[in-house]
């Protein structure tokens, strides 16, 4: 696993293997051995960090009219890095796609070049020289092309002697005036100013120098301060630029996105029109997360009034990617002119409620489920800051449907999912059907060929009565789904719930894995208008554990979430690729069997009530030397069955044993030990599960 502030190895344009440090917080000479994902996660999973003290009023103004709403557009780095495919053909093709796919009309206006656009050396006059292979017609020609599409061009350099790529492209330290003049002459509209190779000079002075140089050109250029949050830029950058990075680089993984989300959320007081917290680019479409996780990513970035800069290669984008990026109702949350960043209302057990005030007086609420299983998340209108009234209008921004509610705002949210709702206190609430919330008691686990009991719910949250209510549950072709109790009701009044028992079975021989079910509630509003509400459900086909004692690394897991890279069997976590770890080693002792993970991580195993004991030797893997502090927990059906205190790299493996008798799911959890993530490679060495014959 890499250092938290280092990029993975990559090929440069000339085919030389290099290691870069884009927005990572260290100069190339200062980087430690590769080790860990970017950005420390918070010490307590599922809980926001303490909010900072109220900031002074920002010194910046909005008089220049720049970035009055968070900038939207594209940046090539996350999808191309410094590879040869980053060139003017690619950049102009992205501009074409922004127009053709309707993203320009949705608000995406900036086409931003990142590192590696220049030659490694300046010319005899000290001027920057665009790479003639990548940009044979120069940057001015690319800017003209982009401008001709009604878009804007962004460029990149660093507030140091060189940029972050180790090929050594020239930075702007000491060249601020001449570089800014070149950017302006080329028609650049946006500058991302990185922090590598800064020679230890004061950050405020370096970033102020470029601010002054940009202003002196007379051209309006949005100024993105990529200082990585090292010197709390939210406290001083509003006087200099329009946005500032609050963290190191994002990675295309659930763990990376989640850790950055948690770090950026508490900084809401510092954001507003013309000055924005920047938690880094969007990973939507890069392939490292599910569509559900990407919807959460997009939803929460919009809730945080973050810049929305697409970091995936739109030339390869799926329809699902364009559907997420093009959701104008969600974009409107990000772009609301009030410019308020969302704040945390509550966070408990991985269930988050985040609210964002809107200029029209409505509130957008994100019901965000951090956990690996479906959860019901609820709040109410008063907690969202809305005034008391007879009823409220509730708009689902992903399903694009409107309902009325008596005040309760709730949903059963899939694992790693987010339900985004806009709630308004208005007199027209009765024009909408009542909100009927579908729910299912947990995520079903099914053994092929056996019947599993399920219970669904349909609850009327509306001010009005839902009539002719009918609940249906559908599964994959060949599955048997049968209602074992009434699934209809003539009427559901406010606060009433219809509960239905179901019997579900997957055909014999169904492979293990996750399968989609759909729970649907159909009903009529008092006016007679038909309405419906649906809930996607995941059923997981599992295999009963074998009797006797087994190594956990030999058994299939139900789910695996890992802080960086995949969880490994009989290997350490290693780097970001599967199978790139080393022999499991803790305190000098080598283990042949076990699981290698990286905080924050959770591995879930189906035990079916037939197992009674989990044992392991646990600790920080030796592969990262002096780095790493972690804590281990074993959960049995959500109950804490065993755990450790904080373990460090200096400690030998600690024995851990848990009584899991009667549990159907056992989860192995690793947290960061309370000090943020820094090479937190953790080993479940010699991990074993003891079971009797499953019933």
C-alpha cells in the first residue's frame, strides 16, 4: 500500500516509469516508501469529526463574479494520469462530449488540463513550452477550440520548483508573473495550483504570489488552491482564491471517498459563493465503485457544495455514468445560489442525516448509509429546520417523484446508498400523493434450494391516506417468491404500516453472489391518482459453513469492504492491485494463512447460526515498517463479540477470540486506531472459524 501522499507508479508520455505526487502534500524528495491511501479517515467510523470553531467572515468578495457557484467540468488526471493518451485530441474530444451528452447544458463548463502538458524545461526566455507531441498546435489553439464550444479551459502547475510528476515538469515558484501572463495570453480560464516541490517556503506567501500575478493579467481566471489541507487553507484561502483542496488525492474506492467525505463535512462554515471547500474530483465512472456508491459520491459532493469535476474518461462512459453525472435535480443542489454547504444532523451506527438549506427555503436531506447492509434512516421536518405546517412536499431527487409527508422523512437505504430528498413547507402539499415508505427487515441471505422467510413493510408517512395499497416482491427468473400473509390493504392512514411475510427461495445450484430483488408498493392518493414507490433489495446466496474448524481465508465471504485495494487471502494487503501483498508477517512472525486488509475494513461471513468460535492472531503487518495503528473487532449479528485496544507496528500479534454462538453473520472489522489512516495494514493471521453441522 502506498504512502498516503503518493501516487501509484505510472508511465510518462515518453514511456519512462515514474512515480507522481499530484496534490499529495510532499515533495518528491520527501516521500516515504509507498504505503497508504490518500487522506486520513476519521478516528471513529460512522461519526463526524468535531466541528471547527466558527470561522471569521471570509476576506474574499464576490465582486469579481468568479465561481459564485461551485465550478463544474472535467479534469483528465484520474483517468489518464501522465499517459500518452492525454493530448489535444483527447481534450477536444471531451469538449465535444460535454456538448453532445448535454453535460454543458447541465452546467459542466470547464475542460481542465492536469500535469504533464508541458516540456520538462523552459525555453531560453524562461517561458513554459507545451509538449509538441501532446499539443502540436499549442495550448492557445486548444483554448480556442474549447471556447468555440461555449466552454472554458483550465490548466495546471505547482507552487514549487517542479510539478508533482517525477518527470520534473517546471513549477511556477519564482515564475509567477511570467507564467500567469502566458496562461492569460493563451486564454486560460482556470488554474489548479499544486503544492509539490515547494522548497519548504510558506504556503500563504506562495499562493498569494500567484493570486497577485493572476490579478495583474486582468483576465478573470478561477484560482484553485491545491494545498492538500496541510495548513488549514479554509482559514486563509478565501482571501486568495475561489476554491481550496481540503484533503489529499481521492482514489477510486469506497474507503477513499468515505474518508474524504468525513474530513470535508465539518468545514461547512467556511464555504459560500465565490469560496468553496474542494474534496477533490469525482471518480464516477472510473470503475472502482458500484453505481450505488457512485450515486452516493455524487449526492454527497453536491450536498457539500463541492466543485463537480468529472475525473473519468467520458469517451468510455456508460449510460449509468452519464445518468449520474447528468442528474439536473442533484446538480441543482450543488449549484444552489445560496451557496450553503450541508451539515450533519445526526450520525449513528453508520446512518447519516445531512441537511442543506436552499435559497427557496426548502431543505435537501441526504439519508446516507455507510454500512454494508440495508438500514432504515429517519428524521423529521423540525430537525431539518423547516417551520411547522400541516404537511410538506417531499421530492425524491433520484426517482424524480413528489409526495406529501406529515413531517417524517425516512427511507430504507441500501448498503452504501444515499436517498436524496428535497423537503418544502408549502401549501400545495396535498396535490401530491402520500409518501408510502417500502421497507424490508434486513438484507436476505439465501441458501440455494432452501426457503428464507422475509418481512416487508409499507408505511404511510403522508398527511393523507393511501388507498388500495398493494405490495409486491419480485426476484430473478426462476426464484420462488410467495406472500405468506396479506399483501394488500384497503387504506393506510398516516403512521400506519402494512406488514407482509414472504417466503423466498433460490433454485438449487444457484451460484453464490448477490442478486437483485424489487419491493414495490402501489396505491392511490385520495384524489384517485395512482402512485407507487419501489425499493431495490439485494439478496445474497450463501454457502453454509462446513462442520469443524476452517481457515477463514478458505471460506467465501458475504461482502468485503477495504480501505485501500482489495482484501487479500493468505497475503498482506500490499498495494492497490489484487495479489500484490507479501507473506502475512506480524512482529517478525510469518503466518501461512490469514487475511490481509487495510483500515477501514469489514469482512462479513455467513455462519447460519451453526458456529460458535472465531479465533485469530491480529496486528499490524510488518510490510510498512514504522507505520500503522489499528484496532480489531468481531461482530456477531451486529453485537460486539470481541475486540482489541489500539495495536501498533511495534507490537507482536495479539490473540483474539470471540464467542459467536447462534449468529448468522460474523463481521471482522478493522478501524484506524483513532489517529487517522497512515499505512494501516492489518492482518487477521491464522484466522479460524469453528462450526457444527448446519441445520
